[in-house]
């Protein structure tokens, strides 16, 4: 019902012609963590800004600032919470050092597929838990799921990964909880924005990197430096992006304006997933034509990675009450979802 109300709210908001629907115009600056030319990852931010401007008849005007033009990508949460900017668009997993439970809303190793995640988020209490998680750590933001893409690749390497020992000593850019897994295996994990990765690979600052799905990685040019692109993206089966809005700004918005934001972000989530699913197959085929070796991580190695992942998740749950609560909610949902998932869908090889 919450999703239904959000989607139908846009129609009601547009239909209202009196000034009472939009009592005060909203003028939001919105720095983004990803360039808006990146399909499914950055493109939803630009679409949402345009859609809000149009659907609100100018009542909500959002100006998008490309990465680093107004706020550094990793500073978006703090800047929005402090009111330095009204809104931001980001992958919230970057803030796991400040909000330990946040990666569970961003990307979970061996976690849910995108349809399962949005099912849990919209109907399993995920949206409400996210607001509580931020508030419990003192951040004054309203968070709205505003984009999602399917699995990333497992990264770009100069040599294939054939055993867990291959991660030991590897200098690698790896994000979120997946990074904690590789640290446990002896990798030297670093975090840097996508725009810096090509140069870091080229100069040898890092040996390997993950960033996103093929349609995005091709734009960043990783295939020009290293030739092993590994699959599956065990560390990020879904990647969720959010529009963060300063709490005071959100509270002063009218019901109609809030409905427009919710509906626009819900639409952007669908569009972002659709864009990635449409483009990735063709890009991956072209990679292989260009000499990229697209390899699968051996199944026994994946099983070992999953075992280490479970250790990491349990450790994190033991250290933070929000992490434990959200993790248990997701696990409970997946117990029944797996029954549906394994029985209902035709196997990929058919």
C-alpha cells in the first residue's frame, strides 16, 4: 500500500491546480557521487531532477552537480545532514565507517538479487529501518531508494583468481562489506572514487579494482589496462543508490511534494535497473571481442568466499545493534523468498 500510495500520489499532485499543493517552492542543490553519463548508476539522478522539475511545474527544482564539483563524493552524507546542501545522490555504502549497518542497504556479498531487495525494502520494512538507522547515528537525513542495478563484475585483474591465496597481498579497490571480506583474506583494500581508478591501475597504485557492471566499466576504460574481468559479482548482487534529503528540507515539503519525490525515485529505480539489463550483454560481448578474458571464479572458491562472508556478517552484527536488526530482517525474508526464487524461474541455461 505504501508503494501504491507513492505512485498514485504523483497523479494527484499534478492534477492540483491551486497554490496550496506546493505552498513553498523547493530549490535543491544535489551533488552526486557518480557521473550522470554512467548508465543505471549516475543516470537516474539526472532523470529524477528533470522529472521533479517537470512534474511539479517548477515547484521542485533540483540542480545536479557532477562528482567533486560541489561536494567530494564521499562527503555527501555529512554535507546533506549538516544542511550545507539540500540533497545528494550516492551509494550509501561509502559511509560504513560512520554508519556500520548502512552497507546492508547498499550491497551485500552473496546477498539478494535486485527484485528480492526491492521487495524487502518496500514491503518488508526496509525503508523505515533505513530512516531509523541514520537517526540512531545522529544524521539528519531522509533517505529514498532512487536507483538500483544488477550484479557488478567481480573486478578487473592482471591475473585470474584461482584460489583464496591469490587475494593475499593484492592491492585492490573494493567497496563495502566485500572489502572487509578481502581484508580478512589478506588483501590490501583501498577505497577511491570511480574517476580515479583508471589512473590508479595504470600507475600501479592498485593491482586490481572492482567498480560496477560492464556497461559502466567500459566507459571508465579498465579493459585498456588489465584484461581479466572476473564473474560473478559475488560482493554486490545488487547495488542500490539513494537520494538523501536534509531532514529540515524534507519536513518543510508539502505532502504533494513528498509524493512526487517518492514516485520519481521509485520510477528511477525501475529505469536504472532496466538500463543496465538492456546494455550489459552487448557490452560484455564486445569486451571479449577486444581481447578481454571474461572468466568465472571457480565454484569452490566462491563457496570459500561465502563462508568468509558469513563470518564477516556475523562479526559486524555482534558489534552494532542496527546491523543485527537489519541483517536478521533480511535473513528472515530470504528464508521464504528462496522457495519462490528456486522454484519459479527458468534456469539460465535453458
